C-alpha cells in the first residue's frame, strides 16, 4: 500500500518514506506535508504538531464507528483523518490521500494575507533608495507562497497607452523567458475589458458570464475555435507558456497607474479571497511608489526654492547696485549718459523676473497636448529671438505630441543660449533622429566638467540670467523626455532631447 500511495503522489509531489528513522528526527523545514499511520504513539504526534504547528499532518486510521476515538485522535493536533477502510462508493486509499493533499496544496497556495502584511511593514520603514529592493522582495515572497512562475509590476502611462515593467520576480527555471517588455496596453490580456475598468483579469475565468479577453489585430498565429477559453489562448500567455494568470489593476486616487501580474505554468484557480489579497498588495505597491514620487517632487521643489532665493538675492542685487550707482553719478554730475546704465540694468532685471516667474508659475505643469509640427515651431521660435547675424538650419524634423506653448519656450531658450554665448554669425542646426531631436551650434561648445551644472538655476558663464537652460530642462522633464549635452558635429554644443527612448515598443 505504501508504494501505491507514493505512486499516486509522484509526480508532481516529491515523496520521502521513513524506515526506522524517528518521526521527530525526520521532519525539518523542507517537509511541506506529513502522512503518518496509526502505529505511532499519540504523545509523539502531539509533540510533533506542537513543534511544527503550521505543518499539515494527515493520519491514516482504520474505519470505525467510534466517534470518541476519532475525537481523541483529532486532539493530537492532526489536520485530518484518511480512513483505511473502504465503502462501496469510496475511491481507493491512494486516490483519497492524493485528493486530500491536493486540497491542502490548493489551500496553501491560495492565501498570502500574512505575506502582504509582512511586505507592508517592510515598505513602511524602508528608505526611498530601499523601496525597489523591498518591492521585489515582496514579489518573491508572494510568488514563492503561490508557487507561481512570475510576479510582475507594470507601470501604466495613459498618454502613450503603454505598459512598462518596473519590478519583477521570476523562478530561476524561467528566468530566460523574461526580459524587459514595454508593450501596448491593448495587447495585454483583459486590459480593455477588465483592467481599464478597475476589474481583475482572471485566467482561467471563474465567471461563466465573463467576457472573453480581446485579441487585437496584428497578432501572428491562429487561435483555437470559439468553444475554447479565449483567455487561455491569448498570445501573451501562449508566448510565455502560462496556463494561469491573475492581473489586478493598481489604482491610486481613482487613477489606473499600473498592473500587478501573477503567472503560473500550471492551471490553477484564483479564489476571491486571494484576489482580494493580491489587490491589496497591488494597492500597497502603487501607493508606496506614489508616496516616493511625491517626496522626491517635494525635495525638488525645496531645492528649486533655495536656488530661486540665491538667484534673487545675488542676480537682482547686481543690477540694483548699477541703478543706485548710476543714479548717484547723475545727481553729482548731471550727466544723462549714465541713464543708459540704468536702462540696461532695468532690462536685465525685467528679463530675470520674467524667467523666474516662468519657472515658478508653470514649472512642470503642461497644458493640452496636441500634434505639433516641430519644424514650424522651430522657425517661430527663431523669429522670436534676436538673431541678426545667426543662421538656422533644420533637417529631418517631424511631428510630435507636446504642449505647443511650453515646447516653444524651451526652443526659444535653446536658440537664445546658442546665439548669446557664441560669436556673431553662429550657425544653429535643429535636426531629428530616431528617438527625438537635437539642437546644436558651431560655437565654442561646453566643457565636459560643466555639462552637469548648466541646467541649474543661476548657472551662467556670463551674459545671461542663468535661467534659460533651467527652463529648457523643466519643459523637457514636464513632457517626460530626457535631455543631455555633448559635442556636436559642427564643433559646438549639441543638446539632444529624447522624446521616446523606445519607439518600437515590444508588443509581445
């Protein structure tokens, strides 16, 4: 009978049988379930269940009508009894043992409540630079508890309608299957029908009336006929050898900010209490990341305020001193030519104040986004800036999604920077490339040691307010783009603005 029971359990379970070894000595942390016969002394069983209170223990007992005897057995701490005797309607003993262990396994992998609480405690006390590690540790704990193959967190951008992985865990055996994936939201199972409306996507579905997952146009390969579960044959699952998937929306302040995904290579169910626990985990991750974003934004605002105060106290004092000194000279000499110094100082103060107000009022706030013709916008910005002896060249510019007014402010300041910090007759070239566009000139360039500082408020090599490139940086950041400076082909500085780091998103 022992061999028949082992054969019924293997696979998928790995079974070890005990010979003359002591039961107490045989059990360790690698044991997930214990099946023992009646022959063991009850005191040994009681000691075992006391030492290992979370270990499921099943006792094989003879069929009996003695309920007091059954009750005394249960008092030893075992989880259930499996009867050796067999009624006419009963399955064979090995099958009954297998069914009971299957039930135990299903219960074990269907509760992550304690794991969620442990992760919550870790995230509450973690520093900002520790959060990513703690989140991925939490994903590992959830994945291990559920016997899953992967746990992933995707961030969602409603402007681009893309899902981008931010955190993840996969089993070692499947690590080669997972890579960085940035995919259209519509290509993710259940996104349009469920996740966008803040509902779970459950595969296999436990709701016979649930809508089948949409399969967008453009996927290569055939699907099974309509009688099969469309969720289970969605290309996202097929390409990853997944038989089960649960995706829950990450919602922060009534806004969809991401998706938390658990995938498994073996078919399984997703009980409602487990789905609720995983939604709590997703919400925990979402609010943790939002809290970090807000903290970092607050730090940036405070740093900007400090720099503003420095600029105001330093740069406004200089023209004020010029005005005061020139006024004294006019009073002493009655020479009106000193008034020119006053007017120049006033112009500088006016420019400085305008730039400060632009940074303070608009900052990283965008208006309506629209499709903008970049070449037309560059030409308009060029006309706004005084460029009497300079030359503009454009090449390969296309359209892009942007706040037209803010982008024009950024372009004006890039043009002004090139004209004011180089000799007359400078050539400014604006050209497009695969992931964005660049503005470069044939001037003197920017020394490598200064390239990190040029976007700071108040930094200048003379002749400007020190705010122009800070405005550019703010405009770029507000759009979610990246800017960097390097040496240009013309010999001067080249400002590269990356508007889409991955234009051909992976649709897998």
